[in-house]
């Protein structure tokens, strides 16, 4: 399989770019070398550049977050869509496929997605009709309950100096028991971020780590036999939302650029648009380091995919 050095080598094939964030231009702590320049060049050349992210944050919040990092609307991209936007639209349209209106928040409490809607947040799972998979993090007490796994936990950047400490996990085990409780209650799960992992920089320093995220929790719940309702890549709902926002139809001139085959690339192929796979950054690199070949990552579907080493053509020691 042929692998291009950077997106610049094939950029003239596309008019519209849908660009993933983590693993494409952002590694969890820094912008990849050349990535901002590549985004800026695309905008200057008149292309629509839509950041398409599996984050449950709303796009407006993501825009403000990236402004603080040095990436700006109108200069580096033209549009921003998140899976949080897509889930919020379903919430306001009352189109969640659940048997009632009471929702229990599993994980770090984040109720904004359900504010000012018919859905009510309940404090006890046994009162719920469904549960929402929020960020899978542990309190200090929960973390300390797994002393043999102490090296697998990192202090989350979401922890505050005057609030409770939150811990990200590299492993699944600490979450099994609470998910089993949800399953025993026969609750459907709502997931707004299908990503298995995300590279997050620990609050107390060090390089970004591939910590467990909502997609992994959803997958565990599916393995238990639970029902999961998902929003975001690779599902059609986020691509349809982006097409409507941009006023476009699927075509080969529209490209999804991502680092994770399961979400970014498979989702693009299913949506009828071109796929550009960054194979030496982000999750692709992480999986390769775990011994998973590109052929295995793609499940044999890489023939119609454009492969590039990195988006901006520059690689670092961090993923």
C-alpha cells in the first residue's frame, strides 16, 4: 500500500475537508508540526474545512478551547461540528430511543446536554429509564480500591485545586462493577463519544496518555448484552448533521481526515465520501505499537483509502 508523506500531496483532490482533531492536528498536548499551516492553507485556497470531532462538548465550547491554544475560526477552519451537537439536537427534538424521560449520569457529572429539555436527570440509577455514559473517571476513593492497578491511573486535567480529584484510567477493570449494575437494571445506554481512547495530558505533567473514554464503556456494555444508543463517528448521524450544516451532498470531493479507522475512516466509507487515514499519528500509531497492523486495523478495507503518514508532514516522538 502506498503511503503519502502528508495531506499536501493529495489536497487538490478535495473541495471539502472534514477533519478529526485528536491524532490529526492535536496530540492531546500540542499541535502536530505543520498541521496548523496545512489547515490555514486549505482555508486560504477556498476549501470548506469542518472540524468533525467525537467530543461531547458543544462546538461553541470547542471553538473557545482551541482559540486558547492558537487555532482560530476563519483562519484554520470554517466550521466545527461535535458529536455533542448531534446528541443535543436529538435531545431537543425528543428523539432519544429510550422508554422514558429519566436519565442517570454515569461517570463524571455533565448534564448540559439534557438541560432545558423534557429529559430529567435523576440521582439514583434505579429511578432511571436510561443512563448517559459521561467521561469514565474515578474518584480518589475508587482509584484506591484497585491498588494493583495504581500505575494505570493519571490525575485528570479536569481536576480542580479546590474540588475533588478525578483520575483517568488506562484499563477497563475499574468500571465493570458499576456497568453490571446498569445492566441488571436493564437500562439502555446513551453514548455521545464512540472513541475508545483519547490522548490526554495528566494534570500533574508528563506526556499525553491513551486513556479510556466513552466508546470503550459503550463497548463493554454491549459485550454484557446491554443496548447502546450512540452519536458521533462512525455513525451516520454525525455525517448527516455535518452535510446539512455545510449544505453539501456526499461525494468523492469530500474527504474525512482521521487517525482511527474504526470511527473516522469506516464512517467516511459508509457515508459515501473519501477517506484520508493518518497512519503514523494518534490512535493508528498507538495500535501499531500494540502490534496491530494497518491491515488488521482496517479489517481489509484499506484499498479505497488514501494513506498519509501525518496530516502536516511533521512527526514527533509523541504519538
